[in-house]
C-alpha cells in the first residue's frame, strides 16, 4: 500500500460534540424594551419630519399668495 492511500497508524479519536446553546422561543424583557424604544424613536423622528415639512410647505404657499408691492 502506498503512503498516498492512507491507512497508516491508528484511527483518529472521534471529535467532541459541539456545544449548542439552548433555544429560546420568547424574547427577553431587555430585547422587548430595546425593540419598543426603537419604534418610539423612529415614530418620533417621522412625526417631527412630517410636521416640519408641512410647516415649510404652508409657509412657501403663503409667500406665493401675497402680493409683492415692489413688483407692481
């Protein structure tokens, strides 16, 4: 038998079993609080941007409706 075919020496011992963590089916209180905090922060950002954008649109619309005396 050639040295390229293997089979020399005793067989290797079996590898140890992998360490598998327990499966959690729920979410922890900290994970829930973090998720809800993210939702609140994003909702506040969207509402603030919407109010600011609406204010700018209304301001620009009012400026266009007023008559500029310098242009008369």
